[in-house]
């Protein structure tokens, strides 16, 4: 269940990042409200996931989902530029997220 909480928290991080951009510096009401609401729920779900997941894993995965998700939304919705270097950076983040996920399943050796 912790991984589900963490995934939803990461998706909500993308929502609040996009909404924050749309709020134009918190000068537009509804995007500002969506930003704050999504932040609260995202942080709450991250907190719930940290009850069982290690801090480093949970935080890295949460920020990674947010970073890659915001990158994708920026490119697809906001027409932000794509370059080989930006796409490679996002791919490396995804690779790191996959490694974090599998490393969390491996018990630590003494």
C-alpha cells in the first residue's frame, strides 16, 4: 500500500507543479487553490508511505516522479522544448527510480 500512496503522491506533485505554473505567481484563484490542495494531499500521502518505506527511497521516488512528470507535462502541454540532453536526463531519472524501487525490496546486509 505504501508504494501506491507514494505513486499517487508523486502524480499529485506533478499536478501541483503544473497548477503553480498556471497560477501565475498565485495571482489566479483556481490554479492557486488546486496547487495548495494538491500539495497538502501529496505531502500527506508521502508521509503515509514513509511509515514503511525508507526515507531516502520514498523521497527520491516522490521527487523523481514529480520531476519526470513535470518534464513530460511541460513538453506535451506547455510546448516546452525537447532536446536530446533533456530527454536523456529524464531517462536517467527513470532508471534511478527503477533502481530505488528494486533496492527497497532487497534486505540490507549486515
